[in-house]
């Protein structure tokens, strides 16, 4: 079985967000996929099987399967369009979040994702203790999005991972207005077995949606300020959808010899 390591939301290897992408003829057991994801120890390992209606895509962190992952979807599209469907400009994935379409536009891979209802919730003392700084505002969708007063606060934040487990959201995102981009953010995921996701695509279904409304802009350029860093180009669409775009860089191609 072929496995590809692709860095997403970057044009340079060893930056952006790395994902492992496994292309298979049939499904192994969930236990086997979980074990390989644990072995890879990346924020996501993607598993792909070709079916009659396109490709079926599933995502696993080192501890669990997730319903949506942006960077591993981008990485999966990069692999399919560059190694399996060379004459195609888009690929459709059937996923737990419905059918996701990814198209190639020059060096960018454009993903059409759903957005989520966002509601403002109260800022709590538990949030302040977990992040070390009190948020200006808190928004809850699929994940928690906390807004802070400046990008320096976001860049320099060192949250308490244990305390993050006790506050809202599958992922705890922090964001602020950017000076060189529309917004800056980071994504912490201890509930998924990941201290910090280097560049989180699915989080920007909420982060970009929030800033689009705040700034009255249809298109948002976002920077994820992790140690690796990465850029996302976000465009709000009709019908509660968003287009997330980014580049990708191939790091490795390997053969999985262990029996799954």
C-alpha cells in the first residue's frame, strides 16, 4: 500500500501542515487504520478507497476518527490529481461531512466545505485560565473560537493543555485581526490527541466565516501562526458553504509493508 506525506497550505516542504495519505484498494479494519495513524503520529492520516461514485475518504488523528479535516483533504486531492487522475482537474470525496469537491486552480487546491452555525457564548474564567489571557469574545460552532485583542497575544500564547480539556469545543481556536493578513489564528486539539494543529482547514470554516461577517468581506486571507505556519485563502459561498484554498508540497512516498 502506498503512503504519501504531503505538507498542506504551503509551497515548501517541512512547513504548513503534514498529512499522511494512504491510497488502498479496499478498507482494512478500523483498528488497523487507527494503529497506522498512531504509528504516523501526525495530526491526520487520510485513508482513500476508490468507489463507483468517486473516492471515499476518511480521516484519523492518533486517537480518533474525525468528521472533517481540511489539510488532509487538500493533501488527498494533491495525491489523487498528481498520481492517479492526471487528466482531471477536480476530485470528489465521499466523507462523513458529505461529498467534498476539490479542484486544481494553478498551484492552488480549492476545497468546497460546509460552514456551521455560530453562536456567541459567554467568556468564562475557565477560558482565561486555560489560555492565560481573557478572550474578548467567544464563539461556538463545531469548535470553540476565542477572539483576542491582538495578533501578538495569539502568537505568544502558551495554553495549559490540561485546562483546555475542560472548556467547550472539539478544537479550541484562538484568533485576532492580522496586520499582514485579514486574520491570524492557532488551533489547539488536546481532545483529539494533538497539542496544536499546525494549520487547521476545518477550523477556518468557522474562523473565516466569523471574520467575513465582522469585516464585511467575502474573501478572507488567513494565516495560521503555528511554528510551521501556513496560509489559507477563504471565500464565502452561497448555501452556507466556503471555499478554502491552499498549496501543497510532497515530502515522501513510501510503501506500507505491515499487514493491515
